């Protein structure tokens, strides 16, 4: 009986992790679609409070994200997931083929709530200058 309970618990945990990965993969696909449509505001709810991109973190990174997505003028013609790593976070690495820039590797890191905590879509650095 204990074996049956253990197997059931293991199966449920595996299914939950599978759902987590699928949810996160769907978010990545939506990000690439956002690039093609030059729209990013609808993706902000998928970002964690600690989201980080382009050298920025938190609120500033959340503000930069939709501007960055909508400012990319290149189209994504193909994407392929090249790796998936699970620790206390889920890290997905993709190769995306852009019409003009060619193939670029991108990393997406998700927390346990399926929120994006790090995105490295293209090598980008944003410098923030405080007002006088």
C-alpha cells in the first residue's frame, strides 16, 4: 500500500513539473510572438516582481520589457528549445532564427510560480541615469 501511495505521489509531482514546463514554454512562445507583432504590454503579467533583463531588475526592468519587445524590428522565423534545466528554478534555452540577425541563443528563467525572473533574449544593456 505504501508503494502505491509513493508511486501516486511521484506521478503527481512529475505531472505538476510537466505542467510547469509547458506553461513556461507557452510564455516563451508568446514572447517570440510579441516580438513579431511588436507588442509587449500584454506579456507584463508573466513577469515576477524580481524580473531582470538588460542589466536592470525589478520595476525598471518591468517597464523596459514591453518597450524592448515592441522596439525589435526583426522577425523571428523559427525557434527551437535547446535545453531545459530544473533546480529551484526552470531555465529554458532557445535558439531563435531572426530574418536579419540570424540565429540567436536566448535564456528564460522561471520561478516556481511560472513567472519570468530573467530574460536574456538578445545581448542588451540598459544604463539608467538618475535625474539631477
